[in-house]
């Protein structure tokens, strides 16, 4: 009887630990998603500016006939 109680306690403890790990991983995934969205928002103007600069540089390098 005591061994059964111990095994039940071990199983419950294992489930609690696994639940905490899953909760932490899901929270980290959400934070990562928010960080990537914010980074994309910050980098988009720089990307647009770099593309415009590359287009102007391409026009300048082409010989005008």
C-alpha cells in the first residue's frame, strides 16, 4: 500500500514538473514571437532604404546613351 502511494506521488510530481516545463516553453515561444515582430518592425524602414539606395546605385552605374 505504501509503495502505491509513493508511485502515485512520484507520478504527480513528474506531471507537475512536465507542466512547468511546457508552460515555460510556451511562454518563451510567445516572447520570441513578439521580439521577432518588433525586430521586423524596426528593420523594415532600413530594408526599404537599402533597397532604394541599391536601385539608385544601379541607375548611376548604367551608362547613359
